[in-house]
């Protein structure tokens, strides 16, 4: 009954506008009207749009939601005709979902720990007090993980009281350009916080491009946990994450020069439970994140077939974006608006191009090419048949790195594809392995080889490594050409905080103070440290937390009086500074790895990672 009353209130109340929600007076209303204004802003979390089971229980907590239906179809932004109103009312109404911002730490994942003086400080304080001396300053503020959400910043909705649901200014619309790893992670993190957004992706549907390659999740595991995804045990990344336990380094004849990992150290059982690393196909990880978004019925928040051409200042503030729309019978341009814009559009980012310009930090060719392939795992070799071993082999110039891509019985669409093609490979169904071959090449030759296509790339791989130790020849030979690709390797110099924030200062070009970048758009790096996607995920979670601080409607006791535009700028500046500080070292180390992995250092004797082996050589 109570829930019905709440529900009808929600339907009938007008939403608060952005300026209204920030107006301090709103927090000084009587208790009843304050409650009404609070729950009115909860509407977007769609209490009204959901069955009564999601509404408050008599105890005032939100009942545990039923498992939502999964949607398997690709989402489209509209019916394919007309402008498709991506930022329509519908796209702005998220829904309850399974997680919401933690009401204790307000999605930060950490809280201020109680300031405690050490014994020495206490004595100094007492001494100063007794003797009438100036009192020593209080101990510095320290943060500790929020116990309520175990530091993730989100809580299952089932245990959150209705008046603690995230309340976000209503006339906000985040434009996210790019539905890759970073863009989708940001979308999901915004959804948890009830922040309205639309993702604009140039591909016309989720599966437009093939599986790509495999990723190793390291620090990004923390970000995935903050997105509500399990990173340990059998549930690791919805059961798709593979935890490697052995790393081996060889010379081309098979001589082992290094070995490490839990299996090697005999700590397999003890440590597995808490280790958060995982190997996963990029497209699988993307799908897992995308499915979480879909579970929340948010299909209208992803605008497929929208390629950003440029952005300019919006007529009423914010940003105006021009897209080339490709999923309509006649390709055409459309214009959309957003309160703020995030470029998550990868290494060739159009947002970066607009904001910073190519001339400020152009592409840097890192002197090598990578050729990638995905093949059924050879069952005859202990390096590939346990789905738990990563191995690399190098001759001082050319390097091949191989890692589990899919477990036995969990093959991606690729295995089916081989079967469809009538292949008689007996390894089909034994799991899949991704290999990555790299070697130095001039930029022109690398571009040429890449442009020649899969047959030439595979031929090059066989020519270089066809007589290396087992199972390399079999692995390369059995890779279907459809699953071979190759690219010259580039990065960009990391930008100073100030240049990143200000953008280009060319006359007539809008620098976009409400525009920021994440992932490869912000700090592209070589793939040799396996860090790009990890950093993109960390960026996405950090940005969503930052935006929540900007757009969150605060309660009576947290009344703040700040200009929202200035607040956005300040918080973006803080976010960018923190992101660039974290990723700077990764860009540098990834560029260095692009060099040393193609030297004798890659096969230095030692049961340590290759980075550590190189450091040890330098110390000698
Ligand atoms: C071979 C290889 C191996 C790698 N291995 C690892 C690894 O082990 N671990 C790791 O952490 N990282 C790894 N990386 C790096 C990682 O893949 C990237 O850093 C990561 O995907 C970046 O995510 P992103 O969201 O920033 O960009 P992307 O995932 O590239 O997504 C960008 C999206 O934007 C879209 N887009 C582009 N332009 C526009 C436009 N104008 N309008 C609209 N949409 C647009 C694209 O279609 C795409 O969907 C590897 C990379 C390579 C090449």
C-alpha cells in the first residue's frame, strides 16, 4: 500500500531541473516537501516503471529485485529512420538494476577514517596545551575503504533504503562517444549512479567486428569489481575469465629460460581464491559489461551507427555533437546535445582530435608490428592443453606470446566458425589460444604488410616461426585466416594536465571545458604491458564517481552552494590529473617493452617477468 502511494507521488510530481536541484533553497523545505522532492528525483531509477516488487517493503527497504530478463537482440537506437532522438525522455530513464551507489560513501568506495593522534603527537598536543603554546595541527586526513560496500562504491539495490537511492539532477545528459571497453564501462557505472547518459557508437551493432584479441585483466580487476562483476573463484568474469597459473619463456628451439606462477611455486590452491587476474577475449569482456547494461532494459541508451564527426558549443550551454548516422537506409548527419561529453573513442579519437588536435601529441610509431591470431588449442602440448599456461618464445628480434583465449567447452563463436567451414582440425573443442607475434619493422613496411591482409600476415608468421618449437607451427598453421590481423604499433606522448584540460587554443575552435577523454583516447599505449584496457576501466569508474559528485542531489545536511559549471570543471580537472598521473608510467613502460621484448633481454635467464629480467640486467 505504502509503495503504491509512493509510486503515484512519483508519477504526478514534476522533475526537478538542474538549476533547481542545485538551488540551496530546495534543501530548506519542510520535512514533507523535502521528502517529496527527494523521491521525485528518484523517478529515473524507475521505481514507477518497475513492478511493485521493486518498491519499498514495509520496513522501508527496497525489496530484492527479481532476476531481470536478458535481451539477446542487438539494440538499435531507434527505428532506423529519422533522427532517432537518442536523448529522448526514454533514453534518460534508466531503471532499478541490481546495484546502486553506496549511500554511505556516495559511490567513492572510501570514507574519511577517524583522525587519530599517535602517542607522540598526543604528548606534543598535551604539552602545548599545558604550556599555553600554539597547538600542533591536527593529523592529516586519511581515507579508508568504505565498510558498507567493501570499497566498491556500489551496493545491491535490495539492501538500500528508498530514501537512500541515488538522486541525480534531472536535466543532465552525459554523451559518451565510443562503445568499446571504456565507454561501456562508463555507461554501466553511470547507470549504477542513476546518471542519464547515451553512448554513441559508430558500429551499427554490437557484433559488427570480430573477436579481436585477448586481454589480461590486472589492476582493472578492481574496476570490474566496482562494476559489480566477480573477479575471483569460478564466477570470475561470469565464468569466462581464465586465471593463468604458469608463465614460461623459451628460446626458439624450446630451451626454457624462465618460469614463474602459482603452479610453479606450488601455491596454486592457497592463492587462487584471492587473485584477481584474468585472461578474457576483448569482445567477451565487452559483452559481459554490455549485458549488465541490457539487463537494466537500457537499450535506448546505446545509439549504434553514430560516428562522431565534430562537436561545438551547445546553444544553451553543454555540447552539440554532429554524427554521421550509418544504420539508416540513406547515410545522413544528425545533431545531438549533451550536458557534458566523454571521448571513449579509442586511439584515433575524434573527440581528442576536436579538443586537442593532432599536432599537439601526434602518433608515435614504436618501431614494430603485431600480428594476432586465434586458433584451437593444440591438445598435444602441455603449453596449450591445460588452458592455464601463458608462454612466450623469442629469438632476440621476433617474439611470440601465447595465452589461453577460451576454455575447453567455452569456445567463442570462432570454433563454430571453423566447424561450419568443415575444418577437420582435431583440436576443435579443446579451447582456444591467442597468439601475438611481434618484430621490428619500418613504419612503411608495417603499414604495407598490414594492408596486404590476413593471408600475407599469416605467411609472414609461418616464415618467421614455422620451425620453432612445438606447438608453435601447429598453432600458427591451424589459425583460420579470418582470425588473423596485424597492425603497426603506435602510442602518443602523455599530455600535461593543463594542456589536457584546456585543449587546443586555436581561434574558432571550441576547446570544450565540459569535454574529457578516457581510455585510449586519453593515453594510448603499446599492448606490450597489457595495460590499455585495464587503464580504460579504471578511468571509467573514476569518472563515474567524479560525475556523481557533480550531479548528485545532496541531502539537507550536505547542502552546498556552488556553481554547477564551475564544479564540473573543478572535478574534471581533478579526475584528469589523477588519470594522467596513474597512466603516465604505463605509457612509458609499454613503449619501453615494445623495444626490449625484441632484443636479447627478452630471453635473459631468470624466473621472473621480462620487465624484471631487463631491470636485473641493467643493475648488473
Ligand atoms: C593486440 C592487442 C593486445 C592488447 N592486450 C591488452 C591486454 O592484455 N590488457 C589490456 O589492458 N589492454 C590490452 N590492449 C589494449 C586495449 O585493447 C585497449 O587499450 C582498450 O581496448 C582501450 O579501450 P577504449 O574503450 O579506450 O577504446 P576501444 O576499446 O578501442 O573502443 C573505442 C570505441 O570507439 C568507437 N569509435 C571510434 N571512433 C568513433 C567515432 N568517431 N564515433 C563513435 N564511435 C567511435 C570504436 O568503434 C570503438 O568501439 C591490447 C591491444 C591490442 C591491440
